[in-house]
C-alpha cells in the first residue's frame, strides 16, 4: 500500500521513511521502529493505519540497517547519534503535520523511547503519544512539556513491572499530564510477529487500544 520516500533534515542530510495513506488524510501517525531497524512489520503497521484513514509514516533512524541479531541491535541502539536522530524526528513531524494536521507518535521498546523523544522535541505539534514496553521518561519537568495525552502499553512479564508503570504514572501526575495505562500478561516484544515472544492475543488487544485512542485523540 505504501511507498519509500526520502526526507531532508535541517542539516540537508537525507533519510528514508515508509509512507502509507492519502496525502489529504485528516490525521497522521508517525511510527518509530524497535532496535532491530525498520522491519516489514513496521511497514505493515503503517499500512493498517493507512487503511483506517491516517497518513502513516515509519521513520528509519538506522539509515537502512536491519538485523535479527540482538547483540548487533543492542550495539546500534547504544551508539545511535541522538542529535542526528532528533533532526530526523523533527523533519518527519514537520512533513506529517503539514497545515496543522493532527499527529500521534507510536513506538515499541527503542521505538517507544524515540516516540517520547519526538513528543518532547515538538510538543506543540504532537496530539498524542503511544508507548509500548519501553524505557519510560520519569522527569516531571520534561513530561510537563507534553501537550497531549500518553497511552502507555505494558508487558507485565517484564521484570521491572509494575514498578515501571507506577513510576511513570507518578511522574505524569507530578507533571500535570494525562496518561492511560493498559497491560497484558505478555513478554517484552509481544507486538513483534517475528519475535519468539510474540503474543497474538495480547497484540490484537493492544492494537485495539491503540486505534481507539487514536480515534479519540485525532478526531
């Protein structure tokens, strides 16, 4: 359904994205990939959101690199140039919002952390943030910059749950922000169909929560 496109950062460097949906869509969703790189299931997420009527973009923060090796992925994640990634996030946000089009950001694991980063970089342009089983921001001062609510999706088999959820909810309350929490008896990576931890039932339930939240916040 979609197509590969190249966007240009403020420093004139180009980067690739997968774009699906109609250019005149009334709302948009930006997708950030996990530490594996931009994989086929990320593109499928964009296609599914396009079918629901959104302009959906999966942003490649790894410049075409993709792996199935967790050690390689961990290295890439640790070594990412966040300033360069920030420029990509800002360029993608500017592209998707166009003439005041409402925008949500969504990511799982590494992608969830980058989704929050995007929302903190351009809070005035982000209507909603969706994070799944990622490292959560817990600085109330930073979170107070958010101008839209957060849907936080938790994998309850993670060792640091429920403390992760409690800490984020407390930080959001201190920041005066709005958050909705949903959790599933599943492991980290349960939305990734290529992962041995994939959980079809939990993935379907989380997707339903995601789409209902988007419909509510981007209407």
